C-alpha cells in the first residue's frame, strides 16, 4: 500500500546504474530523481541526460521532481528521456495548469509540488488534473535535512482533497523521511515516501527500506 521512492540524490554518482539496481532489488517502488537548477533552489544537480542514462537500467517508474525555474522549457526533454512522473513546483511556474497539461500531452503522469510554507489552497484548482501531489517536508535544495513537523496537518488536508475527487492520486512526501518520521506522515495521509539519506547512507539498502516499511 505505502510506496517507497529512494532519492538518487544521496547515491554514489560514480556508479549510478548499480545504485539504482540496488534499491530496486531492495524493494523500492519508484526511483525519485531530484533536478535542481541553482536558481529555484540553491543547488545544481542533474538534467535529462541522467534520466536517459538510468532509463534502461530499471523497470521502476522514474519519478522526476523538477526544482527548476521555467519548467515548461525542459519538460519535453525529461519526457523524451523516459520519465514516468514529472512534478512541477507551484512556486516555480506562473501558469501551473499549462505546465500540467504539457506533461500530460507528452504522455507522462503530472504531479504538483508545494514547499513547506505554501498553503494547500494553491493546488485546489488543479487537483483533478494531477496524478500525484508532493508535499515538501524540508525546504528543497539538499538531502539530509531535518523533517519539518508543521507540514503534518497539510498532508491531512491534501489527503482529504484527494479523497473528495474520488480518484487515485498519490500523496507523496519528500525530505527528512526515516523510520521515525515515516509513521507520522503515513498516519497523516501520505502513501508515497521519498527517502534519500535514510536509504543511500545505509550500507544495506534493502534493510533500510525494510526499516521504513517496518516502522509503519
Ligand atoms: C530535497 C530533495 C529530496 C532529498 C531528500 O530538495 O527534493 O528528494 O533528496 O533527501 P533526504 O531523504 O535525505 O531528506
Ligand atoms: Zn525530491
């Protein structure tokens, strides 16, 4: 029922293919790909070339989290590279509905993301159009940050918004997820858990995934 989406941000990039396979074997449900541009967030990570490179390595859905300004310019290249889900931040696009439609037209599942300080009301009018809502539980930019507990009531708010639609829409959380925080976010209504450092900083990734699932 609850899905685990390891974030490759904390993987060893010198052997990324093996790192992706390792979490797939360990029971991951999605591979979470953090794309940062150094403008929307204060860090630069990877582009569509990396999605293209890991696409043939895994059968798991590639869950691409765009933390970039002007996402519409880059969405087609991520779709072409083989993304299964592409999520855009409310705070990063002035025409949210257009970005979501663009993702869907390219045959990819659209997701929408909100930062910890952004209210749930900002996604109310696009909820019917997305397949996934991602709530940031840290301020985006880096792996290994501490979970922000004040996001918990927002998770419940999103879950009830999703339930009102009667559709199957994932409620995903991202940032500071570990066996301690996982239980709280699932109780609040999340069903997809992104975890970077809690999985990749562990020597045994299967064990790390089991620890998160076992805590629920
Ligand atoms: C943060 C990224 C996260 C990050 C999570 O900006 O969106 O996906 O990798 O890392 P942890 O699980 O270490 O907080
Ligand atoms: Zn992320």
